[in-house]
């Protein structure tokens, strides 16, 4: 019979592999990866909005 996988994460913690979490390990602020992702998404959204506004205000010939 096949052995069930360890879904509790205890095996990874014993082996020293990092666990995915939404907070920094020290607990002093947000995860820097999430901050970088938020900045990237904000830049993309701003760039898209700028392009839309630029296209709308361009003089039509």
C-alpha cells in the first residue's frame, strides 16, 4: 500500500527547507517578496492606465 504524503510540513522543517509564509521570519513587517510583487503589479497597472489615457487624448487625423 502506498504511503500517504506528509502534508503537515514537519518533514520540510526537519530538513531545514524554508516554509512558504506570508510574513517575514522575524515578524517585523511584510514579506519582501510580497512587497516586490505589489510594486510590480502597481507599475503594470499604472503603465496600462497611462497607455489608455495617452491613446484617448491623441489627436485623430
